[in-house]
C-alpha cells in the first residue's frame, strides 16, 4: 500500500465569526495501540519493553491539579519541534524516544507555522507519526506538545480537554475560524485518517460456492495471493485485538494484503480446520507470505518493533521466486 499525500485547503471565507461549538468537533482520546520505535515506522512494544529517555525536551507539562483547568497552559508558550529534515525535503524518519508513551494534547503547524490541527491523545508520539504518514510535509511541519507528567499517574482527561479547548478557543476568537483539521465541516479530513483506512474497506476473500475440499481451496488462496491474513472478524471490524494489531503492522509498513475471516463458517466452511492442518499454527491471526507461514501477531509485532518486518517479508518473496525458477 502506498500512502498518498492529500492537500487540504488551509483557509476559507466566513461571513460571521464562529464559536468553538460551531466548527470544532469534540475532543476525545484517540485510540492508539502502537508505539514509535527506533526506525521510521510504528510498532506495538509495551511500555515495559522499550527504553524511554529521562526527561523529554522541547515540550510543556500540563498541571496535575485544577489550575490546569482554570489557567490552561498557553500554546504560545510551547517550543516548536520540527517534524521535517534540516533541508525540509521530507519528514523525519523517527521521533524522539523521550516522547514515547506521553499523554496530553498537541498542535500541528504547517511550514508557515500556522496551526493546522489540535488534538488530545493517549500516545502523542504515535498520533503525530500517523499525521506524518498521511499528511504532506508542508502541512505537517512542526509540533507543539503539552504532556501529562509521568509521575502524576493516570492523566486527567478534564485538564487535557480544557487545555486543548483553550487553544482552539483562542484561535477561533482571533481569526473567526478553527484550524482546518478541527473544522467539523470537513467531514473527511485527512487529519483524522490513519494508515490503512482505505485498505480496511476492501472486501475479504471467501471460499467459492460449493467447495467440497476446504484444504485444496485454502492452498490455492495462499499461493495465488502474496500476503493473506487469516483473522477473527474483518479488517474494518476485527473481533480481537491481536487480529487488529497484526493488520495494523502490515498497514504501517505499506504492505498490501488480503484477509479472510476464519470464524465465518457460513461462507468459509471448513476453513478453520484446514488452516490448522496446513499451517500447523493453532491460534489466530496468522499471516501467510507467498504461500508460506510467517506467524501470528507476536512474531509480526516483534519483527515490526525491530524494523525488520519488510526485510523479512522480502525474504519470503525471494524464496518464492527461487522455488519457481527451480520448477
């Protein structure tokens, strides 16, 4: 899957001044389930398994008491963090480890340092990295971050929301319009997209009608398709976290793949049993690459966290080509 950059208009005319409630969608926690690794992709390594620098630099800290609501941290007081390389020709390959697992709110600015998007997030680094993967470097060039102190326990959503809402109110009051990414009139905003969003709408593979030999049908499917994930549910509505996470890993490295719902016995009669016999893998999900078993969620996530997933899948491709040449 190749991610295309979509340009979004950064301004529009308004006849009357707008309030935050008129044009800004509600601020809610984003459902991040991945972390930012050493390389330029995302992974799912748990907090306890990954290193974190001592003190994050160039960010602001939210107040852990009610003063964070009555006197929110000002956006103008936060330092700018560049998200592009020194010559501004592309986005950074990775983000600082010190940003890992930080909750709070952030603002994204364009190359002209105009605020494009304000959001709250349980994992700010992941959210920002997602924007870097789906938004152009011109529109996603800088970030300002206000994080919840790690030593203060569970983040207070009311403080985080009050801070981000204060930033939005200030921008709307001064200009009459909200940052383009927060404007509720742009329903299909690129700022709210995630890697793989379009791919998740693709229909799944199913057995042909009247199949008598599920094993033979399954062998044909894994041979005819480069990458196939057998999962619980669909890509759009996964029925387990492991299935969702495996698919997300593939999305984030740009692999186009097919999927099958191994629980759909109505359309895929005998698939589950045939899958266990073919793969010798007892659990779901499971990834096949060029006709061979790669493994389940834990293996794929480990490869992804090390930045080795693409290279490993490339080896499966090379082995498949070598096998074809020998035939």
